[in-house]
C-alpha cells in the first residue's frame, strides 16, 4: 500500500471546486458556442483560473463538509464574479490559435 491509500487521502475534497464547476457550467450554457471557445483546454483553463483566485476549503468529514458548504454559500457572489472574469480572460486569451 502506498501513502495515499494508507491514509485515505483521496477522501480529501475541496468544497469550492463543486461550486465553481456548477457556476462555470451555468455561465457557459448561457453563452453561444459561436461567441467563445468551449474546447476542453479552454474550459479547464477557466476552471483553474477561477479556482486559483479563491481560497480552497478542504474537508475530509461530513461535519467539515457541512460547515464548509455553509461558509462557501456566503461566498457565492464572489464565486460568480470570479467565474465570470475567468471566462472573459481565457476566452480573450486562449492558449491555442483561434479557429
């Protein structure tokens, strides 16, 4: 067994990720495919950009998850703004040639 398996480190979760992914999906669904690139690389870059702007909230237990989700819910407006900025920044500066 390796270290991660011994200590069940795969159970550690960043609660902010789920909120960011949901917000990113919602915002991208509201934008026409012709207006911005929604390729796998661009969407992952948008997610990474947004997540790097937000303090992570890691949990490993149900109690920690419930507490952190309540805290994360208070940040929803900030998360919405950050995801919007991530979409704008990456769509204006994709890391590939525009086609």
